[in-house]
């Protein structure tokens, strides 16, 4: 894929993600502590941990999505890496 095509794909992805994040942020804005949204690019495990440390998070809450019967018995690889490498406690919520 050429450089211009990559930029176009990234711009489209960022737009779709921004709209999705905005929609959910609006739905959750009535909470006592409304969510912050962040769209970034990179290795998910590293980004989750660095943002949690940057924000002085007390807890990382993330989902674990599995696509197979065997996968239902194991935590997803991103969640697993975060659990084992994070200095911040991690709560994993399964999605069915």
C-alpha cells in the first residue's frame, strides 16, 4: 500500500473511531466521573500501560473478547499481557 493510501485509510479510521468514541462518551456523560477518550496508534499493551501511568490511574478496566470455545477458557492475549506487565491493578470484563 502506498504512503498516500495509508494516510487516507488512517484518516478514515480516525474519523470513524472519533464518532464512535463521541457517541459512547455522550451516553456515559451523566456518570459521576465521565470517561475520557483517546485515539492513538501503536502496540495496545504498551499504550494501555503508559496511559494508565500517565493519568495516575487506580485501575485499568478492559474487556476480553474471545471468538472460540477454547478461547472462552483463556483471557485474550492483550488483556493477558496487560495483567502480567502492569503496575496498576487490572479488571478484565468478559464480553459474550
